[in-house]
């Protein structure tokens, strides 16, 4: 019985030791997508993917891409971590929503 309580206590303290650093890390992340800067088409990754801020291809843009998570103005794309893409943009990794 004593060993069981000791095990629970050690597990609880260990979980707390992990939870505090994770919460500290989350506090350093941008609190909202609005805090993030936009992808620059001249960034190496963007250039490699032929990213353009405003596509001329009718109906093919970030808004209609399966990877896009945002609104009519801007949103997140997993290919550009920590930056936002324009809803009107396009890149060569475009994948139409199902
Ligand atoms: S993969 Fe390309 S087209 Fe799709 S959301 Fe990301 S940047 Fe836009």
C-alpha cells in the first residue's frame, strides 16, 4: 500500500516537472495567427515551391487547397511553419480540397 502511494506521488511530481516546461514553451509561441508574418515569395522555400501571393489560375489558390487552414484573407499552411500564406496565393504543392 505504501509503495502504491509512493508510486502515485512520484508519477504526479514527474508529470508536473514535464508540464511546466511545456507550458513555458507555449507561452513563447505566437498567441494568434495574426501575430505571424506573411510568407515572402523570395524566401528559399517559397521560391522552390513557386509560391505567388496572387495566382492567376481561376479557382486554384490557398483557399481551395486541402493544406490551407484559414479565412478569406490569410491562413496557415504546414509547408510554411511559423508564417501565414495569403488566401489568394498558390504554390506547386497545391492539392485541391476533396
Ligand atoms: S500547399 Fe501551397 S497552395 Fe496549398 S495552402 Fe500551402 S501555400 Fe497554399
